[in-house]
C-alpha cells in the first residue's frame, strides 16, 4: 500500500487530501481514503486497451512534478457489474500517480469515452 497526496481534487471527493493505493495484482487496485473507505476500484488501462494513449496535460505535469524520468502509474476507474461484460471502464478520467514524490491527480480527457468491459474481454 502506498499513500499519495491529492494535488487536484477528485471529482465527487473534493475534501479528500490523501489517498492510499492498494494493489490487488498487476491489473486491479483499490483507491481508499485515509480512513480506509474504498473510493474506487481501479484497473490498469493498458491491460485492456493496448493502444490507450494520451498526453498528460502540462498543468498536471507541473502539479505532480513529472518529467521524463518520473516513475508514474496510470489507472482508470472501473464499475463492476453483473454480468461482468456490462461493467464500465472510464478511460476519460485516468488517475496519474507519481511514485517519486507520492502525489496524484485525476485528469479529465476530451477524446475518450466510457467503455463496456465486455468490449475487451473477447478480444
């Protein structure tokens, strides 16, 4: 488990200033507040969508002090449903974690949308 300082308010959780990222495995993680309440189930987007790319906005790079040598990880929010194929993955608002200084922020992108997990399970 790693603790991170929230450098830009998370939509819907504007009062959360620190979070804990708990890795379940190489694909799934859980984002919790300091009290241990689960905020989001997160998924490594590159496992589901190999061509998932975006440019980290300049203001987020400055906010998180990201450079070409920074150790960062990217996750997206997953809403798990039954059947599993109806689950949603939010590629539009990834979470960026900088392990070098333990900061994080959520970015809202203009060019991607929600996707059903079933779109990727059969590929």
